[in-house]
C-alpha cells in the first residue's frame, strides 16, 4: 500500500489550502457570530472544482477520487469546519445521490448546475421524530397520475433555506418497510415546497441547517431517482460515502486544533520555559498526533475501497466513528493546552471545540456506527 499522496494530489490539497486561506480565514468569526451562510463563497468553490469533486467531467465535475476528496475537505476544515461541512454535504449527499442513482436525463439536467455551484444542493432524510430511525418517516408521497403529492417535513437539513434543489426521501409504501420509500429531486419554487425554521446551533454556524416543508407538493414522476421503493436503500449507499465526508471533516478539525496547540505550546512560557517541555503537555500532543494518524489511515482505507467499487460499509462506519470521536477529544485537549485563552474567541481552538461535536452526530451517530459495525462483524 502506498501511503503517500501523488504529486497531483498534493497540488489539489495545496489549492484547497490556498482557497481556504484567501477566501475563508479572513471571515471565520464574522460568519460564525452572524450565522451567515456565504453563498458567494461556494460559487468560488465551484469555479475551483470543489463542488463536484467525484462527478465525471462530462457533467462539469472534476472527476477525482475519494483520496482527493478527503484532501480537499480536510484542508478547508482545518480553517473553518462549517464551510468544510457544507462542501461535503453538497458533494456527497445531494450531488452524489443524483450522480450515482439518476438516469442520464436527470444527470444532464441537474449535475452541471450543482457541480458549478450555480445551484446549492440539499438532501432530506431526517425528520423531527425519526433521526436514527429513518425507516419510520412520516413524510409521504402519494401517486396521483403522473405526479406524486408530498406532505410532511424534514429537519436538520443542511442548506434547507438556501438550497436551490433537494433530494428528498418520502414514504411511498408502508411505514417501516425498507422498500416503502422513494427518492425525489425537488427544485426550489415548486408549489407546496417551502423552508421552515433555521436552527440556532452550538457550532458549524456558517453552515445553514433548516427545515424542509411539503404541503401538497406535486412532483412529476420524472423527478424520481431510480424506481419506486428504492429510496431508502439508495440512501444507505449514499451514507456509506457520506461517512468518509464526515471523517474527512473530523480529520480537518483534529489537525487544525492540534497544529494550533503545537504552535501555542512552543510559544507559551511558564516557569521560564515553553509549556511544550512539560510532560503533561507533551504527552497530550503525542496522543493527539497518534490518534490523528490512525484516523487518517482508516479514512484512506475506506477511500481506497470506495474508489475500487468494493463494499465499504464496515470500514466506512469505523473510519467515521473513530475520526469523529478523535476530533472531539483532540479539540477538548486543545482547549486544555491553551488554558484560559482556549476558552476565548481570540484563539481558534474555541471554535474547533464547538464545531467538533457535530461530527459524532451527523450522518449517523457514534452509536449507529457501532451498530453497523457490530452487525457486519457478527454476520
């Protein structure tokens, strides 16, 4: 196994780093405190090829693999995880679902607008009373001639207000039936499709999270991805790749917090010497570095399987679970290393700490990942 990035991959990572430093870093706290979702920034990301990373070039995508995808999300998230989250959600959920399960006409219709970020994408599975139990969803799609009529609501949806198009999973059969749900592409402006409450969050505040509401929303059958009843099974496959996304986001947070801590520990002096010379601090840094390395290796193993088209449900769940738990631990230790300054907005670790927790919840909680892993290893 080759553990080194190729020259091309290093260039891609460098371009993502430059993008983050130039366009994101100057605005981090302004966007965070105002909870601004900077739509124009994502247009620039589209120009850089970051909004259709693994989509074929004939649809306007970059045609890259998952190793490059990890590199881009990681570099952006080292600067601002909330922007990394939105780039990841746009790529792996909405765009990914259409790319992997849409027919040619659907791909031609929607992918060029998504890969260029002319349109921002959203993806709706979670509901108010069905988080981990997605199969119990209440949103329905009832067939009426050539249309389906959707009623219900989705919540905790990234880009729920600002998204121009959403892939939405709705129940077309019996509740709890894994073959009783279907996926629809719904454009903003469709009658009966509106946005609801925007969430006021602990972290990831520049990444918009809001409700999607459906009130007798009529969607043509041509907007269904795949066949009726395939939506939930498709979603599980989309989430397999999405776990790499959240793992890469977690890796970026952990590296950002670690690098800030390493720098601070060398500059901060107590008792006449840098605090990095004290065992209590140096051992924390050693643990951080080791756990980050392990996270990275797990993620790239999952990426290798995804690129090869191999089944990667178990390793994907492992990489997401481990990387997300590590990023919370590293962010926590980063605040501790900074002491009182770590609790202020003057230093970046305060924001990494707030942003990190989402990673153990989004796209499947740590507990759900353990359930997935346990089921697969016990088969």
